[in-house]
C-alpha cells in the first residue's frame, strides 16, 4: 500500500518537474521573441493611428504642416523639453493609445525614423514617464515647439 502511494507521489513529482521546465522554456522563448513582437506592435499601431498624417515612413506632409520625423526626432530627445514634447504633442497625447503603447511606439519611432540623431545616452521612454508627461497638457503647442527648435538651433542643430 505504502509502496503504491509512494510510487504514485513519485510519478506526480516526475510529471511536475518536466511541466515546470516546459513552461520555463516557453517563457524564455516568449521573452526572446518580445523584441521583434514589440517592434511589430509599435509599427502596426503607428500605421493605424499616426500614419494618416505622418506617412508610414514618418516623412510627414510639409504642405499640411505635419513635420517630418525622419532624421530629426532624435534631436528632440537631446533636451528635456523636447523629450517631453514628443509625448505631449496632441497627436501623441490625445490618441486613444495607452501609456505603455505610447512608450513602446515612441521608442520604436525614434529608432526607425531617426536612429542617427539619437543622443548616445538615450534612455527609452517608460510607461510611468509617459503617464506623468501626458497628465501635463501643453497649452501652446507651436510656442513650445518654437522654443525647443530655437534652443537646438543655438546648439547648431537644424530642425525643419
Ligand atoms: C491629424 C493629423 C495627425 C495625427 C493623426 C498625428 N499627428 Fe503627430 N503631428 C501632427 C502635426 C500637425 C504636428 C506638428 C505639431 C502640431 O501642430 O501639433 C505633429 C507633431 C508630432 C510630433 C512632434 C514632431 C515635431 O517635429 O514637432 C510627434 C512626435 C508626433 N506628432 C507623433 C504622433 C504620433 C505618435 C501619432 C499617433 C499616435 C500622431 N502624431 C498622430 C499631426 C498629426
């Protein structure tokens, strides 16, 4: 009797360990894939929510007053005000996207459209940072942009 119960417990234990191992392996596989999944999701959300104005390649529409994000988004990330502006600009902050979605999307956009201008010490946006910045609405969007552009120009950085 005891022996039978013992074997039963042994088998249960034996099944448990491979199951745990299998789920650990699955987790590892999922997190290894997370990098590309993140980029795919960010790109998809950008196309759906932003590309109508900004174009799929981020080049914008000069005639419609939509600035290009290509080759200059990274410059904004060189000042705290510019970094905040990319979140607080109405197209970003008034979108239906969650703070986590916006953080993921801005990090993807910065790399996809403006990798060469990213500051070397660039720290990716986090959900908490986006949440705090988004709670703070810009009252004068074009004034805020002008001030950031003037500061960058004074540092020798040209922004369209
Ligand atoms: C209806 C058109 C429109 C949509 C949709 C839109 N934007 Fe914009 N975006 C603009 C315009 C116009 C500007 C210039 C600043 C301003 O006037 O708001 C801008 C500026 C920006 C900027 C700052 C770049 C700069 O040089 O000033 C970022 C970053 C940005 N948008 C991100 C986004 C993201 C992310 C989305 C989607 C979630 C989005 N926008 C959706 C029109 C749009």
